[in-house]
């Protein structure tokens, strides 16, 4: 089933006034207390969305949109902070009623950075690291995964990236490693490289631990982010595929547009996805 944006908004009876007010209707796809929507998908946010804001502001905006799950970027929980400060930041997030499930994207270019990242994740009591380890560090990463029992979801970065341009590039490097090393599929970068996000999600479902939800305006390296539903990605098909594979991770919005004022575009994106979940 596929809808144009106009058809979808007409179907739900939503108008510009509703979007402007940032009200989010209490639809059946709204999250339960655990953050899992009635559709079976869990919506959340990658805190890079709020890169221009403090941790307190990030928590407040996440709650304002009734998102329950969050993965923190280093500007909100610094990698080089003391263990005590990392624990305090993680506690602040959880005390606010949010599930802090991961952190990233974290680049690991040296052995020391790999070790630091796992100590950081341990201090914050994270279930996963969303990361980009250099190829020569994958054996060490594999050892750390076994030692710490923390998943690593490797993030693809699309055209021009020399490490993991495609999700297929990730698989080629991790296929023989511990199964706890898997994917954070960024659907925007998949689209930008000219591949099909829904197909990638289904192809690698067995090790899909996280995903970044976004939309883009072009199928090439010049593609830039848009509000979800305004770009080229077939969002209804993508969501239907995630439900089909019984995806258990977080659908994490990484809204990269409007860094200094993301709340309106993010609210539109979240509302669009919640609405689509009513009809797919």
C-alpha cells in the first residue's frame, strides 16, 4: 500500500493548523509506557537531532513528542567524561522516564578509542554502541563485544564514505564476526547511494539492531535531509517491511535539517510516521 503525502494527510484529516500547533493525536500507534507502539514498532530519537541543545533541553523535547527511547551523541554525554559523570548523565535521562538504549554514532579509529568506547558504554549501562570502527579494529571490537556483552550496530554513511558506504559493505566485514555485531541502517544514506531501504532492512533483518529514520531529496551524494514523508523514501513500504520482519529495535528519528530549530520538522516527521502506522 502506498500513499502520496497529500493523500495521506487527506485520509487522516490533518491540516496545516494541526501541524503548526505541534499537537500529536492519540492514535493507536502511540507508544505504550514501554515506548512500543500498538503497531509493534518502537519509535525513538538519535540525539544528534538536538545537537545545538543541552542534555536537559534534549530530554524535554524528546518527551514533548512522546518519544520514549533515545540514543545519545557525545555532545550530550561526552565520551571523555569521567565514569561518574557518564553515570550521572545516563541517570538523568532514565530518571526523566526515557529509555537510554545506546550511544552514537561513535567513530573508533584507534585501539584506545575502541576500549574507551566500551568502558563508556559500560558506565552508562547501554545495550548497544552505534559505531564506526575502522576495518583493522574489527577483530578488537569483536573481542570487546564478547568481553562486555554489548552490541555494536555499525552505521552506513552513503556516498563518499570509505569505510561503510553501503550496508552491504558492513556485512562484508562483519559476516564472520560475533552475531552481536550488526547494523544500524541509516535509510537516508541507503537512499542516497541509490539502494532500496526496505530491501536492505529485509535482507539484513537477523542482525538489524538499530535504524536511523529520515528522508532525503535525491538519490545521490548531493541528497539532503527533509522532513520524513517529503522526500524520496517510500516510508509506508519501509514501515510495512519493519513490521513484516518483526523488527525489535528502535526506529530512531535522526532529523538533520534545521539544527537550530528542529522541533517543528521533527514533530511533523514523527506525526507522519505515527499516522502511516494506522494504515499500513
